[in-house]
């Protein structure tokens, strides 16, 4: 009984820790989208996607509404999307996507994380060529035929479609994101999450101890409120 209680408590604390880390990032993505494209998701596809992704991570409705409202606040500083590139421990290439109201602060923080981990921040383009950007869509598998969708969606950029648990995962080139999004909406497919991710073209095999070194840097980067996503070439 005692062990079960401790397990449930640890699981609950882990969930709260994840939410405390991810909700501010989701809110910032919503605010940025609303600021740049307007607060109406019906006419702002980027905001619609940001809200969709927030709901997929169980962000409360009131938090979403507050993030949209924040976009019109007079004291809101301009937000910028910036990407930093570098090498972490053991030669692993790392890309860091950020949304910030102070790039000077953000780059200083990111550089310090790399330096403390034994890595180094590089110039723009130094590791970007090692990754390929792809759009990723997730939606319920129930009622869908993979074979039919593969045939019908190939003209809209479909590269790969597979099932993961109770969802289908669909991949397209980055350039096909908007076209695929519109087609899925036209078909009435309820996408639970859609985003653009960076996939490594090659990966580096590391020992268990080396993996721990790289993961320590990734964790530190992801803890920063300005950091939206971290990608790497670690196998």
C-alpha cells in the first residue's frame, strides 16, 4: 500500500513538473501567433494550430484564452522566433528553437548552457544542414484506413503514414504543411496535434554515460522558458 501511494505521488509530481514546464511555452506560442496573425483562430491558421496543440497537452481553456488576450496587452514586448545551433558534448549537433522578447538574454543563456556542458554555440547554418524539417500531424486512427489515406493524400505531400497507439501519424515535407492542413480540415479529420519538427539526417551512436551528458544539456535547455523545442543528432 505504501509503495503504491509513493508511486502515485511520484507520477503526479512528474505530471505537474511537465505541465509547469510546458504550459508557459504553449502560452507563448499562442500569444505569438495571435500577435502576428490576429486573435481570431478562424482566420489565423497559426493560432488555430497553437490552440490545437495546447489542447492536446491538456492546457486549460482559461489559460488558452488568457494567452490570446495577452497578445493585445499594451505592455507586451515584441516577440521573436530565433534558432540557435551548436554542438553539445561528444560532437552531437543540437538545434534550439526559441520564442523571446529579449534575444540578447536568450542567446546569452543558451550559450552558457552549451559552454557549461562542454559544448559550443555555433554560427547560423553550422548544423542546420544536418536536419530536415518535416510537418507532423496526429489524429485518431479509429474510422480511418491507412491504405486509402496513403492513396488520397499523396498529392498533398504525404511522405509517410503509420499508426502509433490509437493515433495515426502523418509526415509531409515542411513546404506542404499548409496544404496538408487544409486538406485534413476539408475532410473533417480532427487533428489532435500538428507541428513542424527537425529530423536528423544522420545520427551519432554514444555510450550510456555519453548519452547522460547530452541529456543533461537538453534538459537544461528545455527548462528555459524561451526555448520552445530542442533537436539533436544523438541516436
